[in-house]
């Protein structure tokens, strides 16, 4: 091989070696497949894994510090959804390679895990992680078969306006044995298609409410005080729960591991006529 060809082929690594993650789930995937050393910048909302919080924080969900990202010299930036399309466009204009995921379903989350690994040359490790997550889902689905009944559940990811759960949340509620009372809305790509009037949800009379207010602490009084909710079974029976958004609202490993575990405990308790305790300092019961 000529010196010129050697120099030509070595001008870029075979796979990206400096990765900026503008959302948490890709950070978690990279760490879980043993590629955490590739991460040079993260979202300010990153909590998993804890050691990733030591990396430079370069973005929120809707904003990014472009100059800081460029200083980190990434050879790949990973983002999520149409909501980060403008961030991705700006980085592309500045010469940075960008891959935007857009997963909404459980199956697409597993696909994104595999893709993340493939992008950095760790496909085999990513496949093992996807298989591990799939096995966990299978375990919960099998356990749900033994529940005495399938309780009606309302999953809400925001309160004003009232927004039902995004597709993977709805799918996971049903996987662990619940019946999502707003199931039809999960087909909506965006949040606007999942907005409900409180009276309509009350009419559907959920037996349990699971709140995850996207970074904000859910409040029992706000839920119970909604128009028509004084007779909702979940309110009457005090089956009101909270799952932290960092566990369930990021479309990655957290939702398919710790997040689904929380949902399973909640749905099982409601199905059996039991109540989980209220964590210290919380307004709502915990999973």
C-alpha cells in the first residue's frame, strides 16, 4: 500500500470516536455496551449513568451550545425526534455529522439500541443489550398473564393540557397487564394528538393513574381536582402513582428496564386490589 493511500484511508477513523449525545438514551446505550469513553458531550438532563454527568453538558432538549459542541470536535452527534431537527440542521451546516433517531414504539427503541451500537462499531455488544432488554420485557409479559384482571390505566405525561402517554409508555402499560384507556392516541407522532379534556378521561373511568410529568413533580391535588374526577375510580380508591420521567419518558434502556419494572408493580397492585406505599416526601404512590 502506498504512503499516499495509507494517509488517505487514515484521515478518518473507521467508526466515530468522539460522540456528542443530545438526549440521554443514546448516552446510556453507549455506556451499557462498553463505549462510554466515546462520549465527549451530553444533554444537561442526563442522569443515567451517573458517571456520564461528569461529561461536558452541551444541550437541553430544544437548545444546544453549538460553539461548545464544535470545541469538542465530535465525529458524530446523536439526537432524538423532529423536535431536535433544527439543532441537527444547524450542526450539519457547520460540518458536523448528525444522526437523529425518531423512535416511538418499543420495537423501535430496540432497533435504536442496535443502530447506536452499529454506528460506533459495537454492533455485537448492542445486540446483546437488545436481547437482554427483550428478555426483561418477556418476563414481565409472562408475569402479567397471572394477574386476576386487567385494570384500566391512564398514563399521563403532562397535566396542562392533559396529555396521554407516548406510544412506548402505552405499549408498556399493556405489556405488564393494564388496559390503556386512551390507547387510540398512541398512534399520534406528536403530543398534540394526545391531548384530552379531563372530562373525557373521567368518562373512561381509569382505575389507576400513572403520572410522569416530564421533569416536574406530579401533584395529587392537581389530579384529583380536575373537572369530573371526584368520581373517577382511581381518585376514589387513591390509586394515583408517579414514575419519574427519567425512568420512563426517555426512549432507551431505562424505559425497558427500570421503567417497565415500576409499571409492572403498579399495575399488579391495582389488579390485586392492593396499594403501593407513598415514598417519603412524595405526593403520589410510587412504583
